């Protein structure tokens, strides 16, 4: 995503460039792990997003907001006007509102999805002793049949070590240390970010979104 295409020169634009580079490296590490290990999600599976609403940092929310504003400004303005709530399923699960049933990857902001969405099923965590541990999702397939490993077994078991979520998370927090403690659920974080981003875009001399469409909030029906 080219953040400079719609944002004016700003600290936010610089930080989003750094975040894009971090996402690029996270994607590359995940791709190397999935290719070597044969660990993969079943085709079309979206169960992570159906029972999960990620907590994300303001910078990650801004990345999604810039993506939405550039790719689908009508949707961006509509979300600001009408709000965004987690998706509640009939069976009681509460999922991400950016999920769509009928798209190949299900995520409607796939290119801009947050770090946890990129790494969730393909990264290791540290146990209480600080040792890296990987366990495949119960729905995932494994090319070698190995589904979990710890510490020094990881390389032998999978051919390459899975990326560590905590290490990437630390790098993420270091891009904007002042907001590193401000994680919020995606719907709330994204609405705040959209307001910030659309305001900044409007500050550009050429205002690429033309001030946005005239959208009124949906009014509740009387009675
Ligand atoms: S942002 Fe996309 S990948 Fe992440 S939980 Fe929502 S729908 Fe899933």
C-alpha cells in the first residue's frame, strides 16, 4: 500500500511506511515457514476471524484506515457516519466486522490486515521459560504430519523456525512508542483512525477524496 498516495507529508505517513516494511518482513517470514513446514489453513477457512475481534494499536488502525480511504472512500466515510460493531453470529460467536463470507481470503482489508492476523496461525510464542513454542491450529493441515515443537526441535521439525510473535510485536510497538499501550478492539480503533486519516487527507491542497460524499448517519426507525 502506498500511504503517500493519499496522505499529506506527515509523521503518520512516515510511521506507516515503517509499518509497511514490518508487515512485508512478517509476511516473508510466514511464507518461508509455511513453505518449509507444509503447515497451512484448509482452503476457504475463515474460522479465526469468525470467533475473534483483534485488539490493535492506533498505528495499525491507521494503516487499515488509509487502505480503506484509498481503495473504497465511500465505505470509509460510511463507516465513520454509521459506526462499526463486531459481528455476532447465531451460535453466539463474536467475530471481526471486516470479515466477508464471499471473498477468497474473507478479509475485506486483506492487504492492510493487522500484524496478529498475518501471523496468528504461523508464529511461535515463548513459554514461561522464554523458550519458543509452536502448535498448529487444530484445523490446519501439516505437510510433514508434525503439528507442534519446542525450542531446538523447531528447526528439525519444520525445516525453518517459525517467526516469533513477541519479537514482531516489539518491533511494531517501537515504531510509535507513545501509543504502544493504547491497544483497542478493532472496531473502536478503526473508527478513531478513520476520523484522523480522513481529516489529514482533507488537509491536502488537492484533497484526493474531494471532501468525501455527503453521508448522514442511519437514523433508528420510530416505533
Ligand atoms: S482484520 Fe481481516 S484477517 Fe483480521 S480478524 Fe478481521 S477479517 Fe480477519
